[in-house]
C-alpha cells in the first residue's frame, strides 16, 4: 500500500515512469496499473489490492472430513496402517471423490496435523 502511495505522489510531482521505477524498484507495468486505477476509480481503488478469486478448492469440507475420518479409522485387513495411496484408492472406491492423488490426500491430512506415520 505504501509503494502505491509513493507511486502516486511521485507521479503528482511530475516524475517520469523511469524515475519512479528506479527510485521504488517497481516494474513499469505496476506504475501504469496504479495510475490507470487512480484515474478510473479514484484513490481508494489505486491504494488497495483488488480482490483475487484464486483457484477454488478441489474438495469440499465435507469430502475432506470424510477423508480424515477414514484415515483415523482402522487400517484395512492385512495392513498395520493406512498409506496415502491406500487412502486415495479407498475414497475413490467409496465414491467420496471421483479421483484424488495421494499428494492431495497428504495435503488434506496436513491441514489437520494428521500424520500416517
């Protein structure tokens, strides 16, 4: 936010984009975007980050809870414990998800501080 403020102040002082780039160590594109946003939407918009959508979660909270519950359950017969690959196969078999990698299972379990080891 402070950098955006400095960009606008320096622009108001008639500094060139090259001077602003060198002084603040920002890209020309950044200066252009901040100026454009200020001209189009005003000071608040120029100073504040625009909301970002980001990638939506691949698995719902309910699906993640079911995966975690299975990980906490008794291991399959003939096994002493669950493995990430076994869990991934089991949740697909139970139609909890259509497909899932063992790494995704690992990431879900990490969120709850659950380890299979």
